[in-house]
């Protein structure tokens, strides 16, 4: 009997030992592994993107209902800037006017290409002649989500940035305001432009040319991307096909603007693509440190143009073409019918984003809505930066600090001398960081360690 009891005790002890061995012990590494993988492992990029877009949907809906207000047909100043003017401008077109010099609103004459007229004419009818701005805000909320999704797709095509940087895309008060409160045309143009860049990463060159031209038909700021766009086409498809793509883009512009070009061509070309436009000093974000007399002077405009051209040339010679054999080799190879120059996705993304950023740095003036021209490119550009002397990349904290500082500059209203100098310094640091770190190393998933 005693032997039987001993056997039962031994059996029970073995069973407890097995249970203890099979019971999982959780450590601190196990607790943080899930968020770490979600934020840092490219395998879970789309899971993070889905969370971002769901959060953005909720946030933008709250913004629309909490911030925007309508009193009769008048809107509070904190939500409406150009909407009424847009509606007045397209109302003339809807009424049959085709002379661009006669299409005007409260803020002045119409200064955007024909694509803008068609899109905001659609919104004119959609919103009961512009009176129901809430519908327009829902439209721009959907556009915002589309824009963020496209940009996330672009980031997914890169091998040089960690997944968690896309969270920065949702961290701008000003950017949300530009879309869902102000209903500006700038983000509309940028949606087409980012779609163009995404098409380029899939080597859909004709589609990218069509999208580029559509973006240009809404606002001509997308021309800042053109230097890189032309060089990438030249490298990837050669000179003759590049000329064909450029011809297609011109043809699209002609078709879109036909109602105006066939009636008052000089008026259309004069206002839709007003290269000599002098911006209002009141709204400048980037050059507040200058006196107004200097700001509006032709001399200052020429200096900015020269700086823009010189900086582009330095990037073309030393960054964009040097790894491909140099500028002369690239030009010569473009006329060859064989052996096209290989262009990676990160070549495409970095060149397009940087070309636009150089234009931002030397822009004659940046108004608050112009933040949408490059805000979504900032996380990528910041992760391409390194100190030019040591070749060591910015620490993540330094990158985020620069990102937050730029956001603070754009939230300062009206802009000040200090905010403009700070913005210029941040822009210059990014540009020099990109120049000194080209090509940036590929992203590697860090090891999860805990001490």
C-alpha cells in the first residue's frame, strides 16, 4: 500500500513538473515585441498603415464636426479662406465666360490652370453653389485619406526608411487644416503628383506622365518636380521616348485648356501660368526676415532663381548622375537604343522628393497652404540625412526634433523673423544632410534588446 502511494506521489510530481515546464514565462522582451515588430518590421507595414488610416478617418471626422461652423452663408474666419473666392471664380466659367482675365473672386483674378476650374466646378454643383461647405469637407476628408494611402504606398516601395516614419504623416495640425478646413486646391494637385510618383516606382511611365500633366493642370507648383522627372525618364526609357512622354503631357494640357485656348489663348497663358507673379508679403512664411521692399524686388527673385538653378546643378552632377557614370554618360546613354540605365525605387523617390524640396527652399514665397507641397515628403527626406562631415546619420530624436520644429514654424501665425530664420535653417540642414549622405544606406530591422 505504501509503495502504491509513493508511486502516485511520484506520478503527481512528474505531472506538476511537466505543467511547470510547459507554462510560458513572459519577460519584458515578450511584452514589447508586438509593438516593436509592428513599428519596425516591414513585414507588418500594412497593418501599421491600416491603423494610421483608421485613426485619420476618426480624427478628420471629429475635426470637421468640432471645428468647422456655418452661420447662414457666412463662415468663421478660422475655417474659410479661399473657398468663397474659388466658387466665385468657377461661377463665371459656369455662366459661360472663357476669358481668364474676367474670371475673378474676392481674392483677385483666377491664377490656376483649367484643371482647377473643372474640379471646383464639380464641387460648386456638389455643394449647392458652394453654400454647403460640409459636403466639400467630406470630399476633402476622402481625398486626404486617398493622399495618405498613396504616400504610404510610396514609402512601402522604399528600402531606406523604417515603417514607423509613416506615423509622422498624421502628426500635423496645419496639414489637416489645409485639407478638411480650408479646402485648398494645393492638396488636390499633390494627390495626382504623388500618384505619378507611385506609378513611376511600378515603371508605368505613360501613366506617370498623364498623372503629372493632370497635376500640372490644377496648380503649376508641381513643376518643381520636373527636373528629377525628366532625368529619371531619360535614364529609364531613353531620349526618344522621353520626348514622346513630354509631347503627351503638352497634348493633355492643350486638351484640358481647349475651351480657353480656342477663345482667349493669351489670357489663359498669361494667368494660368503666371511665372512673374509677385506674392503678397503679408502671407509669406519663409522670408519674413526680409524687408518688404527686398521681398518684392526683382533682384531678390533673380537671386533665388540663380540659387535654385545652382543647387539643382550640384545635385544633378554629384548625386543624381555621378553614380550612373556622370552627366555626359547619362546624356549619351539616353540616345542609345540599348542598355538603359537602371533606376531603383529609392532613386525615383529621393530624386523626386529632393527636386521639389530644392524648389521649396528657394521659393519666392511660401504661403500656409503651400505646406502641403512637401509635408508628406519630410519623413522620408529626414531619414536620408547625415552630417556631411562624419557621414553618420541623424539620430531619430534629431530627425523628429527637426520635424516638430518645422511644424512649429508653419503653425506660427503670422510668421515672424525668428520663425522664418528657423524654417530656413531646418530646410538647409535637411538639404545638406541629403547631399552628404547620398546614397543613404538601406534600412535594417534593429535587434530587440533589453538590459
